[in-house]
């Protein structure tokens, strides 16, 4: 499968919403859905990589985690589209900010050695 740019993903999600999804949920509804989806990622992380165990009869996998992460990305893209945010540009700015701010901070952190 070919990799897609964030701009391509934003366009793909927008096309899907307008054809299959009928319309975007409100920004507030999508924020609540995003919180729910992040919680599902957190739950799987706690059980797959943390000390918490699955309930009897439940199980999870890295594939389940990937699906939940994709759900987070989908809703985040919806919110970006709704609010006029270009995620590619936003991430590029964030990476520049983090690089400038944290260039020495992490390298000098003895906890990371």
C-alpha cells in the first residue's frame, strides 16, 4: 500500500464524510469522540504493555491497537478539516519548535541514558 501525505489523508477523510458519512459531526461531538478513542488506545496500551490484565474472556492484539490508533487519527483529521488546520504544516511547525526547544534538553537528560 502506498504511503499518503497528511494532505492526501485529509482530502480522503473529507471525501468519505461528504459521501458516506453524510456530514461532519459538530466539533464538540468529534472532540468527545476523540477522547473516547484515545481512551481505547490507553486501555489497550495498559493491557498489552503495562501491568493491567485483560478481563476473563477478553484479549487484545497489536492489530487491535493499530485499529484504535487509526480511529484516533480519523477523528483528529475530521477536527482538522472542520477547523481549517493543515496537519502537515502544523506538524512541520511543531517539529521545528520541538527541535529548537529540546535540542540539548533530551541529550543532557541523565534519565534518558
